[in-house]
């Protein structure tokens, strides 16, 4: 058979390779390139909590043998097992931080009850947003969560200020600057506007402790500041290197030792935060 010119010859077509489907993040409920099998040592109770409240009823894909060690979520030494789910990088990071936040929140409550309440018994601290792992969707609006604690004046029954907890591995002294996500700044400012109250920020240093192969968390120190000190020590907004979101940077001198906090609440070092808020309104914590 005469095929004529070479360019007229039939061309064999390459078979299409089947499209690769990335796993689904059980918290985002969608496929993502960064979804991988993630591993957590959890007790039975905390496993049920995550399965029901955070992962849309998706049970762990793998459950290991029983062992005595720390549950990553409740931070208690008890019978735990290795559990695995498909999670993206962000959800893996958030899930791993919940237990640390619980330890920080308990430390703030213990400090309040030991050092603030005896001097200001008319003030009651309320846990307003207990750290928990919730479902996450791309349509969720950032900067809308409530502050972690509210403080109520029992004489009037009204909330007078809020407290936002920020947890990390470093002490304030070891930092070059304090970093806070722009969305976290917006959360504080939005709740201040909604409730018409000012806010303190408490940084909690929490470090890991181990009972191999499990790990728990331990409080190492607390430092405090307020929204006005943050605004006065604002440096810049930059993109996080590891994620596509902005972070505000503040000079670490905005923070003070926690043992000075009861004096600040009473206004012994000058005007109280409540009175300054009534006089000046909310500050601009950051600007682009």
C-alpha cells in the first residue's frame, strides 16, 4: 500500500493515563494535594469526639494496639491507641495544637483563681470558646470566632473585658518578635466591636513531655499584654513562609510578666483597660 508522504501516515495516539485522585481531608471534606495519612495517639473518648464533631462521622482508618501513655487531646495518661485519618497539612497542624491549647487555657484559669480572684472577687472569668476541633470548609469566614475568655462584673452582670489565649513553644524572652495571624487580630477586634469591651492577650508557653511513643504537654510560663500595647509595638504585616496568609509582627516589649497582671486589672499602674476603652475606643492593632 502506498501511504504517500510521511506526514500523511497515521499517528498512533497515546493512551491517556488515568487521572490520579488525591485523598479527601476528613475535616475539609474535599480532595487536596497535601492530604496524607496522619497519626495520633488518642484515648477512646477523644477518638469518638473527633470522629463525631470534626471528621463528619469518619472513623479512624487504622487503630493500633492498646498502650499506656498520653492522649494527645485530653493530655491525660491513660489507655491510648494509634489512630489514623487523611488530613491536609493545615488540619494536621490544627489538630496537633488543640491539646496544647487545653493546657494553656487551664493554666490561665488556675492563675486567675489563684492570683486575680482573691484581689478582684467581683470579677468572674468565663470560658467563652473552649478549644476544639471543628469541621472546616473553604467557605468559612475567617476572623469571626469569639474570644477565648470573657470577664463579667458580678455587681452589674455585664462583661467588662475579654482575654484571648495565644499558645506557642517559645517564651517571650526567646522571641525576636511576637507573631499573630491577621485573622486572629481580626477575631479580637471583631469581638471587641460586637461586645463593646476591650481585650487582653495572654501568651502561654507550652512544651512537649513524653511517655514514648506518646507525647503530652506542660505549661512553662504566661505573659500578658493588651490591644493598646500591641498597637503601640506593631512592626509589619508579612506573608507566612509556610502558608498563604498574613501575619502581624509586634515588638516583644508589648508583653509583661504575668505577676503584674492583677495590678493592671485593678488599674494600679494607671488607667484601667476598661476606662481607656471607654475613653479611646478600639485601637488599630495592625495595618497593611
